C-alpha cells in the first residue's frame, strides 16, 4: 500500500514539473505557484492573475475615473485585451463588442480607430460611453500587481482594470 501512495506522489510531481506555456516552453513549478496564489479569490472563486503583462491579458474594467464600475444583472463584463500581433485592441463595453488599434511607445499608449457594434442594451450604456471616452483620453499606463491603470495627459486616472484568469472569463 505504501508503494502505491509514493507512486501517486511521484506522478503528481512529474505532472507539475512538466507544465508548459501555450507555446510549448517549460513552465517552472515556482511560476505555477505564483499564478495560482495570485491576489486572492474573486467572484465565483476565481483569482486574479499576478504578475501580468500588458498585452495578451484579459483586463476587466473595475473603475472609471474615481468611481467603481458596477455591472448590472444580465449585463456583460466591460473588458479589454491588447493583441500585439496586429496592435489590435478588442473587448466589450458591457453591451457592444469593441475593436480598434493601439500603439505603445516610450511608456505611452494611444488607442486609435476604436469602434463598437451598435446594439442597444437596457442597462450599462452610460458605462460603455465613459469607457470609450477613457480609451480616447488614455496616454500612459501602469501595472501594479494584478491591476492596470490608464492615465490622461495630466496624469489623472481615467480607467482601472483587474487581470482575469481565462477560466474566470465568462
């Protein structure tokens, strides 16, 4: 019986030790622990990601200016994803899909050609409008732990986002 327990433990060690990134490169066990011990549980037991990269991360909108973003029942989650392959920004304003371009240069960010689909939703349209204005005003950015802040030309915060694990994205 003891031999069987050790075999299961050895198999678990091998499975953890052979984890890999999506591109196939090895993922060290320390990094696995770092991802899973992120900033703590969020909604539905999901954790936010920490540490994170600006690009290829699902950024959930949590604040606009100085106030919290509250998503109503049946409303989508406002979010943003920056895709470096084509310098493409995609996401949702909570009702409509958004898409456009972005450029990173010397610690600055500029969004361009941001457009949305044209559906009308019973709630959340004001948040969506403010979100689009925040993207238009954004000039600089900063990541602190699992959070991304966008600032206008005067250094005032226009939007804050929290990184989300892929399994937490609905």
